[in-house]
C-alpha cells in the first residue's frame, strides 16, 4: 500500500468563485504561541490544543496523490485525530526529522506527525506509534548517473543524504563498508521540495541519493529524468513519534491509527461485503479538470468530492487510483484495479457494450460547438457548413460530428492524434490555429470565461446523462451507489458542487472595472490594508487590487468551496496563520490574508527579482505554491526563463493543463488559464492604482522594474 504521508500539510489557499453573502460572526481568540508541555494526554487536554510538528509547518504543500488512500496522509490523519480528541490542532515546522524528534522530546511539540523511520537510536529520544507502513531505503540517480544496481558497484560517488535523516546513517555505513570506493556525503535540506533534490542529482553525473522506496516510486511516477536502483536497507517501520512516558496519548493514537490504516484489497473484483470488510473502497479516475486535481493545495474535483462523500457515508477510506491518461478506465476496472470508476463520463451504449454497467446519472450536460472570436459565429447547426471540426481522439463527440455530416451539412471532421488533448485543441482554437470543436457545454462555459478569444456556439445534442462505471457482478455496490446518488442530487451540497466546478466565477472573469478616482479612497478598507501592508512590506495598493479581484470589496463573500471574506482566505489557511474562522471581520481577514501572502513570498529564493517574486506570489496565492514550482521547472525545460513570470513561467503554467506536461508534473493538472488571468488582472489594476494613489505606507512601487516584467 502506497501511503502519501511524507510532506505534511495541505496548502488550502483562497478560492475565487461565485460568492454569496453570510452574516459576520464573532471572532474566536487566536491560537496561543509556542509553549513547553511535557505532560500526557490529560495535560494536553487542559490546554485544549495538540501540537503536531512536520517538515512543512502550517500551510505546507502536498504532492498530488496518484495511487494512495487519500485520507491517510499524515496531515489529514492528524487533524482527524485532533477532532476525535476534541482538541484544536496546531502545526509547527521543523527543518529536519532530527529536529522534529527533539521538539517532541523537549515538550515544544506533542506529536511528530511525519513519516519517520523507527529505529533503536531514535527510541532513546521518543516513543513511536504503530507503523504506518514499512519502507526500504533505495538508491536514486539521474538518467546520466552511475550504475546503482548494486552498492558494490559505486565508485567516486557523492551520496546525497538529507540532513538530519536516517539516510545519513546509511550513507556513512556504505562509506565504511566500501572504503576503496571513494564515496563521500553531501547533506542538503530539501525536504519540502523533492524536485530540488532531483535537480541536485542532475548537476553532477556522479551523484546518488538515498531515499525511502515510497518516495523514489513517486518521483519515478512523474519524472522521466531519474531511475531507481538497489535497496540499501532491510524493510523498516515508518511511524509517528511521541514523548516518552505519554502512555495515555500513545494508546489513543495507536487505537486511532489501527482503525484508520485499513488495507485495500488486491487487484481483484471485490464485492460489497469484501469492500466493507477491508474498510477501503477504490475509485479509478483521471487527474484532469473538474474530476480530480490539486487546486490551492486542496484535493478537489466533482467526481472526487462525490466519491469521498459516498465513502464517508459508509465509514470507508477512499483510495484514489489515478489511471494514466493514455489508458482507459474500463480496462483498469475490468482488471480489478478498482471498485468503481468515473471522470465525468457520458453514459453510452458503446461503453456498456464493453462489459461494464453505469450507475444512475449524477448529472446531464449537452454537447456544444466552440469556435474562435476571430471567425464567424456558429449560432445554429447550419452554420457549420464549410467549417472544420477538430475532435479529440476516441471522444464521444466524433459520433456527434459524423451524425451532423450525415444530415447533409457540409462540415469537415478531423480527429486529432491521440496525444493531443482537449486543452490543446481549445488553445489552438483560441489562438485561431483551428476552426472549431465539440465539447460538453460545461467545458465551453468554463473555457470561454477564462479565454475571451473563444466563442460559444450552438448546442448539438440533448443533455447527455453521466455516471460512474462498475462491473455487472457488483450488484450490491451498484445498489449502494445508486441509492447515494439519488439522495445526494437532492441536497444543497450537490448544487454547491455544480456551482463550484461547472459555473464560471463572474466576479473573477469580469473586466477590471474597479473605481479609480484620483483623490478618493481606493476601497472602504484602505486604512486597514495600509497598516498590515506596512508590517509585511507590501505595497498597499497591490493588496487592494488583489482584494478587488478576490471579493469586489465584499467582506461577507463566501466561495462555493468555503473561502471567506475580502481576500477569500480558506478557513484552514487562516487558522494556520493564527486566525481561526469565521473570517468576515475585515480587520482579521486582511491580517490573515496578508500574513499568508507574506508566507508564500518568503518561500522563494532571496535573489529572485522583487517584481518577479511579486507575480510568483500572486500566482501561488491563486493556484497553490506547488503548481508554481511545476511551472518554473517546466519553463526551464522549454528553454523559457524560470525567473520571469510574464511570457515565461506564465506560458509554462498554461501548458500544465495539457496531459503531456501535467502527467510529468509533481502536482499534476492545473487550470493554468486562471492563475495567468488572475495575475494579469491584478497587475493591470495595480498599475492603475499607482497612478492615482501614493504608496507612502508600503514599499516603493515595483512597477519601476524593467519593462520585461510587465504584462503585454
């Protein structure tokens, strides 16, 4: 079982979608500062807080789980534990595993909720929980690195072992074991960004890293520039750590973990009784828009949210299994790799004929033509005469296009090569390189809201039902899924999901039309923004521009996914910043939002030009820091400048909506057009604000930086 538990906390940032208004509520007291507590569970309960330490701290990023029990990541498990204990979780950052252990031992933290190797040396400091899993340390190198099939073959190699980890002990053992091999050690601290470690390997052809096998397996799953080699340890237990003699806390944690660390069934077609017995239900899906993806550090997606709700209703752990883009859900389902499957799939006879069954429909959507604003409108089917439809390979829209042809309309139908994604087709239509295509109405609405060069056209079908797929013999599972979907469709939560995933955010996509009047306040909140911006050295006019983009200055705004207030801060993010929700009080919301903005900015290297760091910070605030890291790495691969946003990293971010790029990205798919438009909108409004208001309470306006950093 591959558990994705290595990076600590999610990064649930703000969300910018249609807002509704709710009344402000009273403001809870902030979480207290660091303190020493060496007592057991009773002493912790008296404080009302349980402190977890990891190597990311508050608002840390997590990689995209591609094959894991999603709810079993350490961050999620720990927060769930805190809820069971009726305690408020507080997350603290350590630089290395050794430092995390020392913080627990000294009473500066209560639990090291991180993937720690349990060994005798560490047991002198702390107690360990029941194992989360077992792992072996393996060798990892770049594609140009040395032979790592056997440690005996290593010669003149630099062993990369992250500081404060058991990898260092392993490296020292190898050096002592093979004294003639001329081995040496370098000890970087790159726990938060494993891709930086891989980049270290690529710098020299004689570098070899030592890492746990579940980490190397994940790296190989999305990077094609690394390879794994021999195991250099026996299997070791991976667990959490607690203070010694915390017997009551250890018992409660062990009981909790034992219940939640359910083992999924092997690759076989499991019936409902087996699923309930295992405690795990397996869901096959794709990492793609509206289905399953990482956005602002939060796992999201229409199918994912519904599948998670179903699992929780039956007290099951949800195992998400991401199917490679070039393979089919049906093939994986028939091979027994999952219990049910879905990715906003139309219910078609062609799919049923392949030997699967569908649940009842969970939504319906018609098919629609989309073309470019640069070409004549296609307002009715007859307007397709003389036009060319380019369709994604193997899509159900090909049959629709052929039907239109057979009706006597002279439309050319071209099928794109299999490696060309729908996102690429849409981009080429927006750029005028292709004429038109057919996609689901929802995709047309969302794409055209972010790309003004697209023109929605005529509907070409009745609403098509969509559902989940499973094997015919799984009758009881089918019955349970149908019962769930029928009831869920009538709930308010269902309508909120539809709004969140399939309706464009009008506030976000509108043209920049904020009031800009010389001599008047930019917003009703200028004074509050100026004070907080000064504390963190931001230009207050930039924050006001961001505030307009986020909420249109509505302090009671709430997004469908729960972001609150003027700067649309997610409740968990605000809590990490020391501001528990609700966040409708303007002062608290601005404090939380700017503090988080500063936290994001501080994650970038100090020598990055200030103006570029500003744009990177805004893009990260919108989409999540992880996607920004992916975009910078991709920009370098595309021979673009990874240190410049406009026209460089921005372009790479746009490409991360295409499978050939996002399937090799650590954080997977991102709707790149949104952060790109987000930064442009704010930069344009910020420029307007600098013309009518002084920046005397913040840093000098970075618009004085070189023109290359400005949007065209």
